[in-house]
C-alpha cells in the first residue's frame, strides 16, 4: 500500500478505535485515515515509539517523553517535562500507565487518570532495578550489545513489566 517510505527504522504501528493507523519512526508519526491510500506526516522531527488510546485521547512516547493528542493525532503536546523519561505507555482501566524511572534512575510505573494530562508515580511494588534501555542509544555509545525492549501491560489489578533482569508484577 506504500512502497516509497524511505525510513530504515519503523518503531511502532498502531490503529485507533476509529481506524486511523499510525507508523512511528525516528522523525515522528505518519498517519493514514483511508486504509493506507494517503499518508500524512504528523508530529514531525522527533523519535517516537509506543502509542495508546483511551476515550478518544492518544498518548505516545516521543524522545522518551510522553506526548498527548486530543484530535486523533493531528496535533501533539508534550505532557511530561524535559527529563521526564518514559519507555512504554499503555491503556489501562480508567486511564494510562507508563514505564518511567525515578530520580534515582530506578524503573517504575506512572499512571494518569485524567486523559494523560498529568502523571503520578505508582510506588507500589517498585523494584530496585537500574534503568537500562538501549533502544534509544546510538551504536557507538552502547556499553555492550543489548537487544531488549521494555514493555508494560495491565492484567487484572496487576501491572506486568518486562526488564533485562526478568519479568516483574
């Protein structure tokens, strides 16, 4: 459906409840609302990753921060500050969850129950694990080859999180 993409790194693919499809790349999102017949470059200029949707609000990872759209991805705003690192974001019951480190560089979970406007750390069950995530590192500054990716999902009342040292609940 689209052969002239010229992007070596596709980071994510996401379909909204309304049928729009987003492709995340190193330079932002491409969006199609007509099953791939035409594509529009939205949120240009920065690395993007995971997306999630809840009640018509989209949130995503961009340059390791969280961005938000309330108009089906046409316009995006940063909702976490510089240094507000995030590695994954998912829709959960009543809102969103994101994998984030604390100021001590420990991986944890932050949640938002106001449509992604504000985020609060969830200290319940936090493990003392150093955040190591090479997906955003360049080839030359990696201390060793690492091919893991972090992820979070809600299962019942629990969060399940992948980590280089194992799987945590």
